[in-house]
C-alpha cells in the first residue's frame, strides 16, 4: 500500500497522533457511526485501540487503509479502506467527519482508491455496500463509477444485530473510466 494524493487530499497511513482528531471528529459521533458496523466510541481510548489495530494491520500485505487528510490544512477528515474480501476481491468502506459531508471529498478519495486498487494492485472487481437510507454513501459510489447490483437484507454487524437493507455495488476494471 502506498500513500495517494488527489487535488485536495492526501490519503495516508493512520498514526497514533490521529487519535484525538479522529475521536472528536468522527468515531465519537453517532451520525457518523449510524450506518457502519461499529458503535460510536465513548472514550478516546477506544479510538487509540482502533488506531493501534490499524498500525499493526499495516504489516498485512492485504491491508489497504488510508486516513483522509485535507492538504490545505493537514486535518484528518475521514478514513477509507478495504473492509474485507468477497471471493478474493476487495470491498471498500469509508467514514467522513459530518461537517465535510456533501463536499465531494469522499468521492475524490473513493475514485483515487478505486483507481489504485484496479490499476496498480491489479484487482479485477471492487465491491461496496451502502445502507439504503444512506443517500450520501450511495451517491459517492455512483459518482465513483460503481454500478448497482442488488438490494438485500443482512445483520448490520456482529455488534449491531439489527437487520438492515443495503445496496450492493460493483466496479470492474474493464468498465472503469478514469
């Protein structure tokens, strides 16, 4: 995995210095955690533990996880990563600090990651899911070139057992336009 750069963003490794900014801007926020697999963090120590997990996971060659930093200010505003593998192909997920929703930052980051995974890491297909009610996430995927596959129900996660409806998306190397 390498750092990626876009017009406005630096996609970089997470580090322990990110804990407070991540906690106060993202991981403690109920609105940010609403559609993801984890609960909002109650204390910065939960975010520190997550960052330590990430830093350890960077040793894994199949780990693709970037902090999203604004180049203009150096502020960490989100995370985008491969959250798992579906038949050997990556599935991406992301979070963004609420104050930056609707800014185009996540679409910019998503396009960079998709391009990297398809053309530098040589994956053939990338998957993604978005809760049907998460209009912003669904739009990010569509604007990033993903094609809708289906809507289905599944448990939100092991820790959030509510059954939810998600839209599944896919982008293929042969159909991606960059």
